[in-house]
């Protein structure tokens, strides 16, 4: 619901459609996936993957890569500024294995950025773009003199992009 909530501004009557799903998230409520929940899920999914939510990329306009990580997965969203409006181009996500689930938060967030860049390389390579993440410590990594080998490798990968 978090990712969908971010795009509520693109979906008319989002909160009305999503109300059965939000009711599942309340404290002290048993998780009971009803027919109404399934219908709400399908309706939101359909609205998020069809126009005007998803757009085709155009030659002009800044790309924006949003990334996030959790204990079990990585997510990325590629959008583009088109006619003074941010339009979603594509979504990407993947689960992480047991070893990566043990990473500390900063390493997971960096992995999410690397994964997003790999997923959308064909759109981003050689272009100016913005990386948005909810983890401020990632900006510190570029300025630190002592880099851990894995993070240094990832930073080298990121720096090949012109952003």
C-alpha cells in the first residue's frame, strides 16, 4: 500500500477504492482477505498499470529513479517529467536472498539504487537524471575517504551514469 499510496494523486477516488485494503492494516484486526479486498486490489492494480498512470518515455524530460529497500526486497520506479507532470514509465522489484537480508540499512538502500540502475540502464545511461531515496546516508558515501570494498564497487558502477 505504501507505493500505491504515493501514486494516489494519479488515481481518482483512490481512498474509496483502497479502503478494504487499508482496513486490513488496522491494529487488532484479523487479516481476512475478502472478495472486496480482491476487487480493490485488482482495481488499483489496473489503474496503476494503465494510462494515464504509465506513460511511454519521450526524448525530452528528466528521468527520476525512486528506490527503496526493505528487509525482504528491493523496489525501483522510473518516472519522467513530461509537460510539467511526473509520469511513471516502469516499475521494478525483486526479493533479496538470506545473505542480503542481513545487510544493514545503508547497504540495502545502496543495493536498491544499484538494482534500479541495472533495471533501467537503457533509459538512464548517458542522460541527466535524479535519484530519489528515503535514506540520506547514501549521499555521505560519495564523500567518505574510507570506502568498504563492496560499497566502493557499487559507487564505481553508479558513477558510470551521467546524473
